C-alpha cells in the first residue's frame, strides 16, 4: 500500500492533499504509521516495528492498521494504482 | 517600466458579503512592477465600500446602471474620460460586460482600451446556451434549459427531461437547489424578480465544486490559470476561504477550452468534479472573479497582465503558481465621514 506521493506531511501531523485542497490532522501513532507507508514499508514491516516498540500484539495492531488503511483509501489518500 | 503611469477605470467596487471583483483586481494592479496606476472607481451605489477605500481607489465617479441604456453610460464615461484621460477600463460585473462589449469600438476611438471577450464568446457561454457550448467544444456540461415561467419547469419534469434535485439559476447571479416542485416554483419567483428572465434550470451534478481563474489572450493562448477549491462557502455560495490546488487535469482542461474558444480576457470556470473524477462545466463567468487576488498571491498577477494586454503589449504566459496558497476573507467596519458620503451622493464624485 502506497500513499499519494504528493501528500505534504508535517512533523506535527498535519497532512495536506494538494490535489483536493483537503487537510487532516493525525495523532502521533497515525503519523508514525503514515511515515512508514510513505517510506514504502510493507504492512508486515510496520507491524514488526510497532509491536516491538509499543505494548501491542500483532493481531490487535493488524486490526487497527487495516481500519486506518481503509480510512486512507476512503479519503483518497492512497496512490491510484494501489486503490 | 515602472515610470509608465496608467489611468485605469474599474467597476465592481461592492466589496460586501457577495463581493464584486473590483477591489481584488485593484490590489493586483497596485502591486504591478510594470506600471504605476491611478485608479478611477466606477460606482453604482453610494454605499459601495470601494469609493471610501482610498488606498485602492484614487477617485470615484458614479455611473448609471447598464439597464438605463448604452447612451447614458457612454455619456457618463465620456465625462469621466474628459477629466481623467482613462487609458484602460475594466468592467467587473457580468451584467455590464455585454454593454461594454457594445461600446468597445467607440471607447477605443476615444483612447480607452479594454480587454473583453468577443460578443460571440460572451453569448455562447451563457448559462442557457451551455449545452450547445459543451457540444461544440466537446466538454461535459449538465443539461440546462432556459424557462420563462415556473410551469415550464413542471413541463420539463413531466416530459422527463429533468428530475429533482435541480439547480435553479439566475441569468447573471444566484443559484438554488430545488428538491421538489414547490421549491422550484419558490426559487423561480425569487430569482426572476431579482435578475429577470429567463431563469435557467440545470441538472444537478453531484461532486466537489472546483474553480479556475484564467486569462486568455484572444489568440488561443492561456496567459495564466490557477485552480482553487472553496474551503468555506457563504449562504450565497461565495467563497469565504479557498486554497490553490495541484491539479494538472484542471489546467489542461482550461488550456484546451481557451485554445478552442480563443477566449479573450479574464474568466472564471466553475466546475464539478464527480466521484468518477470527471470535470463537468457548470458555468463560465466572463471576467476575473472576486477571489482573483489568490492567483496574484500564488504568483500570477492576472489583473496586471490583463491591463498589459489591453494596452496591446505582449505578455509572457505564466507557467507556475504556488500550491496550497490560501485566502480567508474577512469583514471590516470601515469608518467613513458623512462629508464623503454626501459628496458622493450629491455630486456623484469622490476624491
């Protein structure tokens, strides 16, 4: 899953989509995940990183991750060929 | 270049909640590094804010409404020209453009230049002519029908040419979404009382409204184009906040439209982007819009370029603009003296 290349993401968690003019605010966890996605990391790699870093098991993380990914798709923040 | 001073007459000074483009156009002109300017305001009402905004308007003259006829307007412009030696005139209201197109040659003979669409361009982009316009230039437009009575809307519905929701539009301004026959009749009466006939009934296209401000040189070239999305919309449908977009599709669309129509002058495209990512043209306004200063701030001083084109100069097309540049409109209580108000009211002029 790749997010749109054109998305501008600030360190504070502000996301701007220049093609639609929409902007969003991310919490710190979402920001961390979206940065991993922008760097091209796979869901498995992200899961490994997050579960090692935080007190969360793989199944729980997976559930929340795909929920978040669905939200990104719905908001059209995912690269077109990945939708 | 900057030593060159132009006297520029500008209308649309009603900088109110549904603002005319006059003041934003002047802001662009004031920021020109190509020429200096003396701004002559053309006002219709004593309480238009522009005449009292002395940092933007050097001298204001009241002018008769276009509905009072071409000759009375021409006579007034001649009076103003005798005193001000107007180099360029920029009409900013849709309702004025037709009259000024008609006056263009006579004004040119007097030495007053304008840069307006041709009569054909102006007529064929009318809301009521939009389907034919779309067909001619191969672009998607919603079905539109001019009507002169509310019963015609019901007939269109009976004939299954249209279905609710519908957009009921004035020939110059205003648009309402009608969900049923009762609402359609109410909006028809409201709009026809304000803007006259015909009223335009348009198919409702679901999607996101996006806009482009652009300037065509009349030979098929786009001098500049900046796409924007309204972020905050007033109850009159006006942008109270907006942001420039990175949308090559909209820029390409604008270039093709200007190239095929050979559009001359400023324009605003009102488009709907559907869920399928298709652009539907819902309106072409034949002038720069009130949000044109966003384009100036984004790096395309279209009002300056329009003045240069009017003066017969060659203008290099803009190729870039800043993406994510925003505007937020605000209202402001300007304190004015009674003396100024009485000057404009009684003499029709204000310095």
